[in-house]
């Protein structure tokens, strides 16, 4: 039985039938649209100032911290996961080995490939935990794979990393908002919130363990990283925040207006209930298509020619194709009628 909180959240998205592309871009809940519309109107009538956005950003940070189980002082905000990953890459010592998953999302691999003086080794997702050695400085992986929806065996990876004194870096962009996420076991996590957290693009977060925080340098530090933001607009004196906020970047204000509403919505939900709903719809689709159950909110199957994706698009169903596979992703606004629509379109 659906809880009252989950039903209220479902109702806030209206009825976007046939939308199975949240793995590409989420949809905004009604309250996010209303807040952004009101903010734009206030801006148009010259009734907005930069300082007025600061409480919005801090409330948003607190909602995200609650969602992923981290103290708020260990959460930094940014705009792109690749930018935050580049800070992690910069922290790697000369000669370090970084272990990644073959075919993982480029935003968490490219920053390390661009870093001179380190070695990047890639292995299949299934071999990641067993491939960590005493020489591995950092293991990097997505909790949920973008192209296939596969969920990593995070506990095995963290356990293996601990045995070999290896740091851990987990991208939760395709997990936070649909799957229960606890950021505490990892040294670093990043998340862009425009997918399953249904926020405007340009709102992202990074969490840091205390031990890894000490290794990081805020190379992109600007005025918003200051201990007192509005006293940090001019140099050369620099007094950065002592918390993870020293890694903050200047925010895209309007995006945070919508993000606050979406993050508050998801922080108030039981994520296991959300996962049971969405992965259950995924299994229903697998059953209807006669393929093995994947137990995922993202259902994917080979479609190198794009024929199946073309059929869905022709039927008015929004899905996506990645790495030669069709990707149908279920979220709060979906129900069994979406499963039936996919089957009709393909058959």
C-alpha cells in the first residue's frame, strides 16, 4: 500500500504518461515550477537581490545532507559533477593508481585521464571489488550505471577498499532520489540533481569524509567559498570556510529556487518505498517483454539499430538509447499503464 507521503509526491507530478526518460532528465514537481515562476516574476519587477538566495541554498544543502545521511558541514555544492571530480583527480599523488569501471560515465573518468602522472585502470563492473589491490589509491564507480541501470555491489567494493587502504569515490547521480543512498561509507560522492532528484540543471553536490577532505585543495575557490561570503568578494586576503563549503562555487540562483522544492520533496520520502515502486515497474516490463528480471528502475536491452527506440518515439513514448541499448527508466509519475504502452508499441 502506498504511503500518504509517497502518494502526495506522486500527485505533485501530474500525469506525464509515457515519460520513461528520467535517466536522461527528470521532471519538475508542481511546487518547483510554481516557485521558479514566482521567482522569475520577482526578478522581472526588480524585487530580487543576490543575498536573498543564500538561505535557499543552505536549506537545499540541508535537504540533500538528510537524503544521503551526511552532516551538512561535509556537503559542498556545485554545478557539474565533472568539475567536482576534477578536484578529486587533482588530489591524487604522483604515481597513484585510480581504478574505474569500463564504460562508466565520462564525467567521473575523464578528469582522471586528463591528470598527468597517475595511472587509470579500468575493469568490468563485476570485477571491480576483486581488482582493488594495495597499489590502488582510489576506486571510482557509479552506484547505478547510466547506460544499463546496473546497481554496483557497493558493500563489497567498500569492504575491499578498506582491506587495501584504498579511498572510494562514488557517483550517485543515477541513484539519489530513487534508491536508498548512504554517502557515509565513501570518501567522496558526487551527485547532479537534474535526473532522479527532479531539479533544474546546474545544481550538484559533493560529500567528503574527514580523512579525504584533508587531501583536497579548493582550486576553484571563489567568493562563494569564503567563510563570510559577502566579505569575500575581493582579494588578496582569503578566508575560506572551514567546512566542505570551501569547495562551493557561485550558484546559478534561479536553479536553486526549483531545486529547494524538489530536494525537500525527496528528503521527506522513504527511499526504499520509492525503489520498490520503480524497480517493481521495471520488473513488470521485463515480464511483459519476456526478458529476465533486472530488479532496476532503469530497464535496458540491446537495441544497436535503434529500431525499438524508434517504435517507442513513434508511439509518443519518451525513452533513450545509450551504448547500443534501449533505456526505459521509471519514476514516481509512472504506473502499469506505461508498461502496457511500451509493450503495445514494440509489438
